[in-house]
C-alpha cells in the first residue's frame, strides 16, 4: 500500500547527503526579513522621489505617470 512505503525523491540524493522528508529545513526565515527590509527601502526611495518632484522641483511631469503605468502593465 502507498502509506506503508517510505517516501523517495525523484532522483537519489548526492553522495554524503541523507534525505529528510519528515522535517526539511526551510530558508523562509531569512527571506521574509530581507523582503521586508528591501520593500521598506524601495518605498522610502519612491516617497523621496515623489516629494522631490512635487514639492522641491515642482515639476511632476508625464514621465512620472507614464513610468507608473508601465509598472502596472498598461500600454505606454
């Protein structure tokens, strides 16, 4: 029966590596904080750009709106 057989991978593990299908290690503990840091940095940079264009330079041109639409996937 399927429940009695041990779990096997598609390919055998490399020499010197024991497969661990019951409690594998994950790298998500490092990915989530790194994503949060870089999302925060990119948001700060975007807000600084908007502030600079709108308040200091006082020229908020079509290229800013156009670049935003391209990020959304709409035609330019």
